[in-house]
C-alpha cells in the first residue's frame, strides 16, 4: 500500500512542479511520477527533510527538487532539439 501511495504522491508532485514551471513532462503520467520521485530524491539530498511528510516524502523539498529536475530536463531537451 505504501508503494502505491508513494507513486501517487510522486505523480502529484511531478504534475505540480510542471504546472508551476509551465512545462509538460514527456511521458505523461509516468513522466510526472518519475519527476516527482527523482525530485524527492534531489530535494532530500539538497535540503534535507523538513515540512510535512507523506509516504516518506518531505513535501516541500520534494517539490523544490522536482522543479529543479524538470527545469534541467527542459534545458537539456531544448538544447538537443536545436541539432
């Protein structure tokens, strides 16, 4: 049950980060889940775990990490489209 909750929270965080940046994640729902989970890892490493926590993810650092991940991914994708 915690794995399902982890995936749901990751998807919501990935979607919210994409919404804040105004960018869509490639891959739809799977991309949002990956962005949320990778963002939770990045945010946890950079900022630690503070604020409310759901399914083992600290929400604020996970959201900031997902925003960073989507921003960097969009820069990489934009640079590869120019070639």
